[in-house]
């Protein structure tokens, strides 16, 4: 069974490599599992996901990330993506003049073997079926990627890309931020529809709210660059009730 | 909610994409990497290296020209000698052109063939390799294929010829249609317009002559293809297109040259005449090798209710200086320039537009987009002139520059002179850089850095490319992909 293993990972900004943000994080995700990482702002959740995806602003100073038994640290971001890693961005970039349909087509084409041409009819058939699943209007894909999109449209666009690219592991960075409740439900339904034994998911979220719709198998609490507590879905409810201070106090008590 | 089974497709394949295979079958034959070849050709007529009155007399005698043309050429030569290089405003790189080294005339004869079978083998294989005969069959109303100084092939489909449309090269036109030619020749662009228009006027050879009679609308485009084959060669084609009242025509030109270690000069003069109510669309997709000095003067005159649209794409060359213009001579005339320029390492695209309003209620539109890659430099130069005595003129100018690398360069020199108080003028300019976050975003979806750059650039010019005929937009996209491939390291 494919797995994504994060081993004793230290991450810093490339500009300040001596100031780690993620400080020795361990986590293993298998396909078929949905993990949620929760934690207060500024604790390194987004840094973790960007570093795994290979964002050039971040540097991994020690530790390893292993996908299907192979370290991905020497791989370019696009190689990691083609190896099955998908990052749903908190703030997706705008690509002026490039339609969603053409962008996705290029991304799908990039996954074909050299010399193999994309079957346009089959591609559009698949695109439209995914759009139907996510209740996305057909006109949507002729718009430029994320340009002038509302918060909800941007997230829906991320989920559509995820559905089309069919990753083995999806990192979802604050996918719930900026969404009203209807949009949240649609996004969550989309993720639920893709859920299954061929996909592993890491949900990064600040609030418990998203977890009402995507029920995780595991919940981890991240604080000061580490996972400090792990449990099942009841941990999220406990956090919601008691707040992050509870974790902080507990942590202070154990380390004191 | 459980997923329907058909949505659970196979895991993503781990196969790196390699998109370097685009070169083999260029759609419209302007792919420079596909054009970088040369075959030995035996030239029957060769004016040797360097320029003199004797060279001009030689060219004129090979073409068996009338006396007035020789006189016109010799006078232009004096103008060329008298004019300084425009280095007080343009790049000093112009000083590197060695006029004494250039070969000003090379041909196998002055009579182009009407069928590809008659074209001499050594020339025919060049055009076949570039795919020209194939395109002609597919989507063109007529083709003229110029090889160095003269057209090797020129043909217009019967259906178009029967409408009275004339499509030939300037050598033939001067022989067979002197009255039509002479009426407008040098009238839109006078010899002394600039040093290079004077040079062209002295040594011009080849180029297209088109006459579309009153009310005739040519449905398919006419195309000219300009091929430089010889080293140190100067190509000086002269094009004159006349659309008579109410006529409509689209003309496209493409060009390539092999990559030589020495520089090559391409200096054309293109004059368009759109009479009352006529429409001319002139499309250039140019992709010269990066040793070519490409110094071209293009201008149109638009009479009452006429429309002229220049679509000008400049990729390649060492230095391009080109500012297509429209003189809006008649009331309600409309002029438009759509310009796309891509400057890569060692290239300078100095391009733009000129709009000279000379009648009431005339409209001009300029949209220029440039991309600078690596140490490439793109310059926009624009002139919009609306004098005081006119009423109701409109101009809209938009120039956008995209920088790919932090050492890329762009400059913008818009000169807009508007006098009077009944005109509407709008000017917008922007400079943007492809952001690291945007590239990362695309890479995260599986595109290589070069593919991501290429897509960003294609997106930047997409709204303009959509106005192109299909074959050209496909080709342009491919050219951009090729340019961007080597741009990331």
C-alpha cells in the first residue's frame, strides 16, 4: 500500500535557514486514510505542506519525505507532482489568459509518456463528468485559471484539478478558509467523492468546521513545528470545545 | 457519500513529460529551428559583395527595367548615402552592419514558376522542407515564395485570378502592370523616410504586388514566404498592396533564414493602399535566425471608411526595428496594429506602431505586447499624431510588457501628440514579471518549469493570438514553446 512518510522533518525559510519553522515532525499517511492536522496560526502547518511540495522559498534542513519508499527531496516540484503528490493551495495563483480547460489539459498531457498524444474527446468527457460530480457549471472551464475568482470558486477550481489529476496523496492547505457554508459543503462533498483506497489525504485546517463534512480517520495537533498530540476524530471535537490553550497547557505540564 | 467506481481511475503515472518533439512538422513553415538548414544553390545572377552605382545598374539590367526605375534607384542610393544612421535614438548595434560585405542580389533568374514542378530542384527542396506547397493546397488563395532576391514560385488560384485579382512579385508587376504600380509606388513611404527605406528603394527586389479590384472580397488569405539562403545576404523585398474601393484582402507573410555566423540584413518596404471602404489585413509572423538585422518600414494609407489592420509578430532576429503605421487619410478610416514581440538572449525587438490621423472621425487602435526572456530586450515605440484642425478622432493604445527573468529588459517610448479638444485618446501600459508563485503553482500540477513559463507567456498573449487565423496561432504557440524551452536553467 503506497505511503507518504514524513521523517523527523525540519523546515526553514530559504532566506533564514538557521530558524526552523517545522521542528522534527513525524507522520505517515497511507492511501485510504484521511489525516487532519490542526493547530493555532503560525505553528508551521502551511510551511509543512509547501515544503513537501517543493516550494523554492523553503528549505528542508534535515529529515526526509518518502513517497512509495523513495525520498522526494531531490525531485523538482513538477516531478513530485507527477509522482502523485497534489497540493490544494490556500491561496491559488492566477494564470491570466490560460483557461482552466487548457491548463488541466497541459497538466494531464504532462503525465503522458513521451510521444503519446492526449485524446481530446476522452479528456473533455472525463473533465465534464468530474465537473458534474462537483456541481460545477460547464462555462467555468473557459475562464482563466483563478483570475477574478471568488474565494469559493478558487477552492472549487483546486478540487476540480485534484479530481482530474487523481493524485495518490493530496495535501489540502486550509481548504476551508474563505468559504461560506454552501461552498464548504460542495468542496467537502467533492473530497468525500474522491475518498477511497487509492487516495491519502492530509487536511490542514485551523477550525473543526471542515471536519464536520470530511470526517478524518486521524487527527493531529501541531504546535511549535511538531505534532504534539494525535488521536481519532473525537480529538477534533475536544479541541473545538477546549481550545488550543488546552494543548499548550498539557504540553507545558509534560515538558516541565 | 461513496464514490461511484468509475471515478476511481488508475494512479497517476510517474512519467516525466518531454515536449521537445515540436520541430518536425511546422504548420506554416516559420519555425526557425526547422528553417535552420541550407542547400548549395548555383546562382545565375550575383551582384557580388558591397554596394555601388554599378551594383544598382547590374540589378536593374538583370531585371530589364525601364529607365525611370533605374533613375529612381540611383537617386535613392544618393539618399541612402546622405542619411545618417538613426543611432541618436536607436541602438548603436546598427553600426555593426557592414554594408560592404553584404551581397545585394542573388538569383537564378527573374521569372517565377507557376507550378512547383518547374521550380529548380535545389530551390524546390527548401520550400518542400518548409512545408510551403502543402499549406498552399490546404488553405491559401495564392502563394509567392521568394528565395533570396527573386520569387522562385508564384501562383494564385484560378478562382481568385478570375475575379481580376493580381498577385505577383514586384519585378513582374513593374513589367506587366507599370501604370498601377507606379501610381502608388513610394507614395506611402517616400524614399527618404529613413536610411533603410532609401536602401531598399535603391536595391529592392522581389516582394509582393497585389491589386484587388473594386468590390472584390478575397475569401482565403494570400501568402508570401521569404527565404534567405545565402550567407552575408541582404534581402530587400518591396511589397505594394492596393485594395480598390470596397475590396477586402488578407495577406500573410512568413520568413526564415539559416543560422550563419555572420550577419544577414533584411530590409523590406511594405506599402498598403486601402481605397474608399476597403479592408486590408496584413499578418506577419516572423522568426528570423538570431544573426539577422531586420529593419523594415511598413505603412498603410486608409481612405474614407477604409480599414487597415496590421498583425505583427516578431520572434527571432538579432535586431528588429519595425513600426507598422497607418495614415488615416479619409473620414472614418480605421487603423489597427496588433504587435507581439519576443526577445530572447542576444535579441532586441524594437517594435511598435505609428498612427497618423489626417481626417475627421478617424479611429486608431494599438495593442502591443512584448516578452523579454533572459537578457533579451524589448522596446515599444509608438507615435500617435492627431492635429488640431481635425474633429472626433479616437486612439486607444495599450502596451504590456512581460519580463521572464530578473535580467530581462523592456523599455516603452510612447509619443502621443493630440491637439484640439474633440478627440478621445487613451493610453495604458503595464509591466509585469512572471511570478515565482505562479510557476510553482503550475509545476505543482506537473508541468516542468519550461512548460509553465511557456504557458504563462501563451496566456499573456492569448487575447491577441485569438485574432489570428488558426494555422498561425498554432504555429505561434509552438514557437513560444520552443523559445521558452531553453529559457530556464
